[in-house]
C-alpha cells in the first residue's frame, strides 16, 4: 500500500467554506474508493493560529494545526480564497500571514494549488510569476493588473502550470481536486469518486467557467433594451445578426447602437455575437450527436470552415478535439 498522500489546505478567517470543504471531500471520497488499510489521502486544515476558523458563510470550522506546525512532507499544498463584496466592491482577500507562509512552504511541497481567489495569495507570494493561471472571473482582471508577470486566463475552470495549479470559483476546486486524484491514481478512480459525489460531470480544465452573458459587463436594469436584445440574440443565433440588423431592431442608427451596446456590455456587437455562437457550438459538441456541419449551422457560425477558425482563434483547438476532450 503506498504511503498516505498528505494534503494541507491553508485558510484564514472569512474564507469561502466550499473552497476548503469541497477539495477535502473529493480527497476523502477518493480514499474510500481506493479502500485499503490506510487512507490514500490525509487532509489537514492549517491557519495562522490553529483552532476555530470562521468562514464567509458563517459556518465555523476547526483547524487541525497552525501554519508553523506544518512540518515534514506535504504532497499537496492548497490555499483557499475569499472575495469581499462589501459596498458593491469586489475585493480579493490577501491574508498577509498566509502569504508569507506560502513563500516558505510551497518550495517544499510536491505540488501547490489555489482555489478561487486563493490565486491572489499565490501571486502575492511570487509563486505564479512566469506561469499561466486562472481565478474567479470576478477578480481575474484585478489579478492580471496587479501581477503583470502572471499570464492570467479568466476562462478555464482550472489550469496546471508545472507543479502549480489554479482554479476558478468555488466548486471548480472540486474539479481541480478530481484532476489531482486522476494524476495520482488514474482517471477511473477520479470518475468513480465523481459518481459517488453525484457530480454532473468530471469536467476537464479547458472548459469555460462562465457563459457569455455572465462574461460581459452589465450594469443595465433588467428591462433595458440591450438586455432584451441579448436574450433575443441567444434565441436567434442562426439568423442575420449583423450590427445593421440589430440596430434596426432597436430603432437606432448603427453608430449609436454600437456605442450603447459597448457601453452596456464592454464589447462590440460582432464580438458578442461570435462569442454567443461559439458557446452554442461548444454546448452542441459536448451534449449532442450533431455533425460538424450541423453544429455550424445550428450555432449560427454557418460553415465548418468558420467553425474551425473560431475554435482555433478563441480556444486554440479544433471542434473535433474539443468534442473528444469534453463530450
């Protein structure tokens, strides 16, 4: 029987509850799937002082040890995250004590990872320099702006860059933990664990963490004409969605419509339509048996050539490869 794989999750007051308990449950279930005389994974929660840990949800956890008590071999070192939404502002929480400890502890760990906004702590500790990383889409732009030496990709649900892993918001920590289980014990064990937890699917890291409507700026009220138009676009992807057609639908000049649309969404009408069509194509490839020509037609991309170009330009892969990975 292999030695027990030691997992330490670093946390701090106000941390997102599922950032801690989600990955912990994945490793626990994987241990049960594997069976044996001793658990495959041993998970310990570490905080600055040890003891009781208040979380952002109000539920309190009990840490197993203080950060300075973590010694010996650590196979997987994870840091949980938190986002402060007070007064309408979006602030990733960067705990100074945990950040300082990460600088010392991460070089001794077999692999290091962050859940959600925990990526901001890894970046503050210098552990993401020169690496590609992701985080919750709400704070991805902030991470890129504050740490230009990090290549931030806000789309995937998790990214592995050498021994350093990062993931998107909250539940994606479970997806990342499943991928770690797959690395340690094979895909069959990870899939069995996912089934035991009744997870919808064991998602691979390249899948998007949000839909097109969630990925754009939108401070407009619910009855705003642009918001209504976006819903209409989603239902008419195979039709002519040129700026001229969309502007006429709102009884605006093309110039004024383009300016208003960009102000509301942060993108141009053409870019939004292409992203919406690409998202529809991705879902068809994941969930249906449509051929590539059918996928191109139903999604509004038109031809297989356009489908290929859109996938290569935006996702760096082909439609067929995407289907093989995420079906």
